[in-house]
């Protein structure tokens, strides 16, 4: 059976924020669909390996006020204090809720939650499931959503917001299995489609599908964006691939050393400071490595199994015996769709949460372990708010001129002869951004990056699908996303 065409609430994105929004909108009694352009496990939430911040014990070692203080200090003072306070206060309750759903956070022999230290935190505050926390949470939320009747529409790429008389009436989507455009009507829309760090291709921990599609659609709909300059670089990724080595590694005691074997920095600084220190050290001619060799092998297998497996498979390195070369890579984008405190945007009936939204809790730099928390807290809020407004309005007509326009765009991509290689264009863009809009940037370097973007824009006319197959065409979506103007 194919998807329905009418939903009270549509959620774009299948990470923790989108799934939480969908679950709470459904529990409010509404018909809800989640759109995801590929497999739900391709979200950034699913590969968030480190953990989930929450003050579980109110002992002298930690408190909600310390969690708030650490978050504000890590943000360089550019954050929204009230939103941070509400989020940190609710964090323990969200952990309890996730455990009730079936998320098995690691516990000690007495059944108490284990928590590890993370950069910028003044206490061990990060709950975890080995080094695969995000995947476990997403798997549980996805199962819960399906069991409670949320429609999960995989391989449905969100294209644009459809409006009737200036107000939301639905969305257009591209179905990957047959390259067909469809319109889905909704009363309320939640945008939770992730960030844009994937455009730093070759220098990003994200999949190349994290290309800011939802944020771009919001911009096309004349919605307000904010803080787009704030791109977080994770300090420890594989030197040759950009694959993430979780902050959990340093939280469990791995050292940062150079080719001399000497430590040169504090491993648990905030990510922005540590990325700058590592980059500065590399610019002086040094190589930088993670050193696990002093750690107990059993502990590594219990708490860092994914890191050990990935290092062996991707780099041929046994971290119990060898140094692992690392470099900073684009990891998380803090800028995005402007929101009010209740996750509403400047377009009526449209809400935003997760990495695509600016909730103000990260300021200029995010603390590790706060992203899953933010996604859950504001995702739940967005779902409830979307349900509230959906109750008060009827479905609006779909202007099928918008659908026809999208269909023509897809046909242009499919039918023309390509003069350029989409993969080369994306890789070259990633190289330019990392070099000129990376950890260090200047007005001159940013101007150079912008000039290269303009150069690519002039070549969009010649960008078409080489593969003309209509079923499961993997070239159509990146070609559509990469066309920066029409």
C-alpha cells in the first residue's frame, strides 16, 4: 500500500528530534508521517556515538545549575539562557523516559547509570551505550513510532513547502523508488532534517546526504535563518577519511600526541578550542594521533568497540598497539532555521527542531552530549505544538502549479546530457570549504570560497543525471540538491 496523501502533521527527518516530534504528535491523537530521504539510520543521530547529557545524581559532584553553566560557557556566551535552563532541567526525565521505552544505557553492577566525562563538562554527566548511543536511541524510537502508528515514509526526499494564500498547505516530495514527484497535504509541519556539514565532503563526519536540504527549502520559502556561520569541527576524525572517532575515546582516557609521542594539549577541552589547537599544531608541521595503547584492552572492547572496529577496517590500525592519526573535520552545524522558544518559526504552522533549527542552546559552540538531549527536548516540544495548531485548522488546497514546477525540474535533470561530474563538483566544493571556511577563516579566505561557489553556480545548467534509469536512481537526488539556482 502506498503512502496516504493527507496527514495532520508531517515531520521531515528521522533523527532523534524528528522521531520525538512524530511520537508526541501521534500521542496527541493525530495522523502523522515522517519523511526521510533514505534509510532512517542514515541520520546524524544514528551515528552520534558519544552519549546523552543529563544530571542523574544530585550529589555534590554535579547539579543542573552546573550543567547550565557548562553549556553557557561552552557556547562562548552567545546562547539562550532560558532555553538552556529548561532543557537541562528536563534532561533526567528524558533519560528515564528513554529507558522506559527500552533504551539500555550502560549501568554498573548495582544498576546505576554509568556516566563518562566529556569536553567542557565539569562532572561525569554523559550517559551512554558503549560508543553507539545514538543508534540505540534511534532504533528504539523508530520501533516505538511504528508500534504506535506513525507512518515512516523512507526514501521520500522533501523538496519544498507548498503554500495556499501564503500559508502552509503541504509539501512536495521526490520518491526515490520511481523518481516521481508527489504532494502531501498537512495541517502542521515539523522541520527536523538535520544540518549541512556534509557539504564539506572529504572533510566531514557526516554522510554526503547531510547537505542542508531542509534549511535550503526554508530559505526558498522566505523563512528566516540564523547563525549560519557557526560550523563545529570535531577535533578527532580519521586523517584520511574524516570518519568520526567519538569524544567517548578521550572521555575514557585516550591521549592526543604528536609524532614525538608527547601530549601537547588538554584532551577534554571544548571542541572548538581543541580543534584550533590541533589545527595549529598541524600547521607547524606536526602530525596528531590518538593514543589508546595505555588503556586496558578489555575496557576498549566494552566501551569503545565501534572505535576499535572502525580504526581496523578503515585504517588498518589496531588501536591497542598502534597510534591512530587524526584531524579535525566538519561535524555539526549550529546555524539554521530561526525559532521562537516554542520551536515555532516565522511561517505559521511550521516548526523546527534538531540540527536544522536554531534553538539557542549551543550558541557558537556545542558541548558533546548535548545534541541528542536538545533533539529529544525540542523534538517533543515541536510535536506537541504542531498537534496543538493542527487541531485548530482544516486542510488547505494544494496548488498543483507548484507540483508541476517540481516535476519539470526533475525532468530537466533526468533528460539533459550532463557536461559535469556531480561527484567531482561535490568533492571540489568540500575541499574549497575546508580550506577557506574551515577551522580558521579570514575575510579573504571566505571571499575565495564564495568565488568558487559562484563558479560552480555558473555550471549548474550543465548538471544532469548520467544514469537515466527511473527506478532507484542514486544520481537524481544529489543533482537536484546541488542545483543552487533555477
